[in-house]
C-alpha cells in the first residue's frame, strides 16, 4: 500500500470534508484512511464511515500526538500522511506526491500547502522549495506543513513517532528528527489546504518557540549532527542561521545550569563561525545570525 492517512479528530464538523478529500483521490486502492477519534464520545454518523478504505479507532482525550501515533501503529502504508480534521487534500494530491517519491528514497516528501483564512481567501501558498539534505533549514527556521507531507513509515517508527510531551511544535520536531536521518523530496504542485485564523487559534506561540529550541538542542546531542548540518549549508544566509541555532542552545543550557553542554554548543558555534571565512563580510550572514526567520503570511 502506498500511503496511510491518519486523521486525529475531536469530532469537528469539518471532519467529513477532510476524509472525503482523501477518499476521492485518484490512486484508488493504494491508500487507507485511519480516523482516530480523540473526542471521548461517538462520532456523528456520516457516509464516509461506510467506505471500505476507512477505519475508525478511538482514543480518549489523549491529545493529537498520542492520537497520531496510535493511528500510525495500525497503518499499512509505506508512507504516513497526517491530516488535521479541518484541513483537506486537493484532487491529484497523492498522484503528484507519488510521482515525487518514485525517483527518491527520501524520508519526507512534500508539496505546496495553500493557507486560507476563515472566509476562504488565500493567505499564502507555502512551499520551501528545497530538496536533499536540508537539515540546517529545518533546524534553523523552515517549517513544512504536515498536511502536504508524506513520511516514510520505517523512519517514523525508527525515531519513535511524535514526541507526546509536546503539545505544540510536535510537527517541526518530527521533521527535524526525520531529516537528520534522511533527505527531502518535493513536488511543486499544491496538494493540501489548511486554515489559518489568527482570531480563533488556540496555539500558544510562546510555548511553540520554547519547544522548538528544546527540540533543536535534543537533536544536536545526536552523534553526527554537526557533520550533517554543516554539509546542508547552501548559502551565506543559512551559514548565519547555523551559528544562531547553536547559540540559542547555549542560552537554553545556561538557563538550565547545564554548563558543560552549553560549552559544547558554544564550541560548535565557534567552529561554524570560523568555517564561514569570507562569508563573515556579508550582510546576508549577519541577517541570518541576528534576525528571526519567518515566512510572511503563514502565522
């Protein structure tokens, strides 16, 4: 089976649209849909529940990372696809993603994700446009939306799935741990749509930033992380981002009174700084080092 779509839900009315957007994909017979009901109550009856490719399992208010891991545990696909219950796939999405997977054994395959506001207006078509070893990009700023992504199931289970201690930034953490071990592949097609409503969101972005730094620091403990990340630097800007990534972890460990770890992170930051050479004379390097990285319109 090509892929398994896991939809963790709390029973929102948008669930049917999400499920049907997968059922209607063109590669019939090559996917399954696993709906993980984490609402603590029965889901309303819906026609999609009669589909042979849909399975419903229940968790009980365990939050989305646990629910997603539970769905992944029974999945049969070579790739895992995680869709929120208020997101939806566009026609031909799986066909485009499958074509991108044919020539690559990348652990993470992605396409463009279209973000819309609650009125249906397009905010941005989000696509980072990179492939291969993109470790520095995902460690130091870039974010790839889950709805537009396929993740190789063997790697997902190798790293232990989603970190259930994270209530936010769990998708960013997962991407970093996958890309530490494997590469990115892409299709340029728009494959998924997601809502972004700054007036109703419950996401704690302050906690998201803290979790992101903790995630980064944990992965930098892995043997070979510096070698992997330095090889992924593709521009002067990203060299600056690399140094900044290590320095944020210096601060984190000093706050935690982990002095030896802070010194280790500082040593790697200085090594990266020295390896920059003439890049130190570039404004792009210092912009990467001194400014936060963001993509306008996504948040």
